[in-house]
């Protein structure tokens, strides 16, 4: 798709997302027509109690799950009914993910964890290595390039995960409780890093969190309530 068309449309649109799960003889409705529009460069918080469907919404936005009804639109391109190959391609090149648990590959170094997604998307090893080194420098890990995850602190592991999420220069960053597994001081540092890198990169970000203080630092706040997305102030 033409990059100008990507830039002209909102980074992410969710239109009337419905998602329910079957449990025994019951149907559990999690999302009931949830909608939002995330422009380029906007960082939005997604609040809601545990079990409200925040992770499900992010999985759908990230093309990891399909809704029963509704449309996911990324950079103006409708993705819900695409085939798996097309969805995987958009996920690799247009979306970045940061989770509560870093999900780094334990057998690879910090540098290799950031190189791999670039090579999977078609970058040469040399270009991928240079870009990974720059990203890890930006997150303050230039002296930890050869360290495997087991030799990194929790905050350092999450910094590697942030660098990995940005490796393919995504259009949208999706983060699911990215500081929820960290102590308060480390969480503040990691969250400030996410905001700084997102703003410098000009990408859109949707960040699920329970922390209202962190949410207030973002451009917009959404609350997931009774399966609907509501705009709110905290």
C-alpha cells in the first residue's frame, strides 16, 4: 500500500468490535461494539479493571485474534477479513508489541533479540544489527548488547522488549500493562522511556494500564467498560 495513503488515514481504527467466548452452554460477551480512532502521533491510555477485556481488545487490534463482528483498520487498510498471510505481514511491518512479560528469546542476546524481527521482515543482517545497536543505545543498554535475558534485570529485559517492538518502525505500538511486572521506580523509568521513544518516532500508541498516574501522562484516556470504549478524564 502506498505510504502516503498510510499517512493520510488514522493510524488505527476499531469500528464496532464484538467479541464473545463460549463457556460450556453460555456465551460471555467481552466486547460489545467497541470503537476508537487513534491518529498518528497520539498516545492513548486504555483503562479498565481486570477481566474487562483490555487484553482481548489489544489482541484484536494487533491482528492476533479476529472479532465476531466489526472492523480493524490500520493506516486506512481494512484487516479483519484479510487472509492470515496478509495479516501476518501487516503485523510484522506496521505493529509493535510490548507485553507485561517481556517474552524475549532466552537463548539469544539482547542484540540478537532486536535483530531477529528485522531479518524476518527482510532486512539484511548488517542493516538489522546497526539499527538494533542504535535502538539499544537509545534505551540505555549499549553496554548490555551481548547479555542474554537471564543476565539482565527485569527493567533491562523490558527495555530490550521496547527496542524489539520499535525495530521495524511500526505505525502503531500496542502495549499491555508494560510496567505491571516492575517495581514502582523501575516502572516509572520504563514508562517514561516508552513515551519518549513513541513521541520521538511519531508513532501512535495504545497502552493498557491500571495506573492512573501513568494514564494522565498520555494524550488521551479511554476506559473499557461493559464492553464499550468510553473517552474519559482521570
